C-alpha cells in the first residue's frame, strides 16, 4: 500500500515533502516535528535527497525519525526524493528504498531530451518503486519540453493505474492548470508538498498552498 493510501485523509492537510539539515535543509527532524505539531499539521514526510551512496549517515536519519515518533503527536514518515537517471532507474540504493515509508521521484539534472524524458517517465511509473512524482513539470518547463495532450493523458493514466500520486508543489508552483486538470480527469491522487527546507518554509506553508489550491 502506498503511504498516501494508508494516510489518505492527510493527503492535502499533511506535509509530504520535507528536507532537513542532513542535506540542504536548515532545520533538524526534531525541530520540524515540534513546529509541525504546534501548527496542527497531522502528518510530516521527510523526503530526503539521496544518491546511490549518500554522503551522510542514512541510518542516523532514520534513527532520528524513530525517536521523533515517540516524542510528537503527529504521523511521521521516512522517505527519499530520488532523482531519475537517463537509464530510467532511480539514483537510490535498493536497501535504502526498501527502508522508507514514502519514496518519491524527481527530475533534477537530466538531459533536455523529450524522448528520454517520456521514456524514463514510463519506466519509473511502471516500476512501482516510487509513491509520487515530486514537483512535476519543473524539468519540462525549464528545458522547454512540452508533452502533447495524448502524451500527457497517457502519463496520467499510467500514474492512476500504478498508483503514483502527483505532488502539488508549492515551492515551484507546479503542476500548471493543464497538468492538474489532466491528473484530475485520469483519477490521479494528489498530495501536498511544500519542499520545506526551513522552519520559515513550514510557517509559510498555508499561504503558499492557497495559491495552488484553486487547481484542485
Ligand atoms: Zn527536487
Ligand atoms: Zn525536494
């Protein structure tokens, strides 16, 4: 079962995209859980950046999450944000992938090649290895790649069939209205991710969400 199916009631009230000081965030697991609890956020998912060999102690990251679960009154999930590689795999070790509650995928540095983008998107969605697509549309917008309507619909139908959720990312304000509509029509589940990197990001979460919620 996907994490967002298990916690379906928190798909848009919970926070599904958070980074900590283990990578490029500035706050600790503990600080973020405390602040989330005080703000009444019911769920927080730590989707930390990874590579096949992370340059930080991933076990320590999981240990901090376990400790926080005993301290704070909200649902706390472990996760990773893994980047898609040109061969269609994810840049994450299998053991790490299996150890987390909520793995998500993203396009970061990737060749500006539409065929490769479309093909790897297929591979990743059908592999069943990720529960959601993080900041969908940032890569294609940045590189000027456009999917034709039938291609977009094909991807959305695959996401629905393989139960891959689409993140509404309030940091990058993606997806756009046309992608959100295609997702809705195909029955793709939506999760709310703010790409939190600091306590300030967490505090501004609702204000940012209000810009995106008309898409739902
Ligand atoms: Zn990202
Ligand atoms: Zn992120």
